[in-house]
C-alpha cells in the first residue's frame, strides 16, 4: 500500500507539471491574439481619428471611436468627452490616466506564467524527493528479506525521480521565457500607445470646428465679435451726432 502511494505521488507530480505546461501554452496563445489585435486596431483607429481632426470633423472621429473595438478607443473617447469642458492640461491628464489603465489590462493573466516559472522547479524537486524516498524503501525491504541490495534495486526509482526534476526545470524555463517576452512586448506597445495618444491630443487641441454643429473655437468667432463691436461703435457715433444737433 505504501509503495503504491509513493508511486502515485511521483506520477501526480509529473501530471501536475504537464498541466502547468498546458496552461502556459494557453496563456501565451491568448496574449498573442490580444496584443496583435491591440496593435493593429490601435494604428487603424489612430489614423482614422487624426484624419478627422485634421479636417475639423471631431464628431466624425468620435463616432469612429464609438464603433471601434480597439481598447485605445476608450482613451480617445475620454479626450472627446473632456475637450471643451476642462483645461487642456486636465484633458491631457485624463487621457493619459485612461491609457495607463488600458496598458495595465494588457498584463492580465501574465502572473500565471510568472508564478509557474517560479514554482515548477520546486514541484519537480518534490517528485524527486518522493522518488528517492521510495528507492530507499525498496533498498530497506530488499535487505530485510535477505536479498542482495545492489544498485539495481534503487536505480529505477532514482531515474524516475530525476525525470521529475528535469521536467520541472524545463517547464519553468518555458514559463519564464513567455513571461519575459510578453512583458517586453507590452512595454513596446506601451511606448507606441503613448505616441499615438500624444498625436491624438495634439490634433485634438489644434482642431477648430465640429461637423456636428459644434461652435467654432477660433477665426470665425473673432471675426463675428469684431463685426459686432464695429456696429456698436457706429451706432454710438450716430446717437452722439443726433444729440449734438
């Protein structure tokens, strides 16, 4: 009974490590899809929104953000919502806070390969310890029964035990590589997202008209104010002339 329990523990360790490897592979594939979609959609949305802002069509650019499935759309929408209601520096701060939130979301599930990379060697080592303990138990039983206690009695269990350690190290190496690669990739995506966000804010602050009925922010208002001011001055001069007469 004891022998079957120890063997079961060694086998359970190997199956646990196999499960770890499957989980790491699944997380890696999921993050590959997420990061690829993020980069592709962010670039396309940025180009569309900037073209709209360059021709003064803020409403059209906002509609493009509302239709987009890119996480960067949420960043741009914050800028649209705050623009005109807050100071430019407050708009920038709100947009960059939202960008930081989006970048944090890209690291979802990355703790899994990081944790597996740190624990897999110890799981394999546990299997090794159990296997060696079983080998010594076999050696003790052989001596107790009067059989020859040679290396052949323990070699089988020791080899199985070392396999557990090797598998644990292999899984840990793969997990750490996945963790570091995705962290590096997310760092590069973060730099690109910052550049796209800065470009969006630059065009947003430079935009002057809104194709959905927004009031002009420069040029036309100034001309209208000047025209009104000139008319008022002429009326005052006429009133003064009538009083003098």
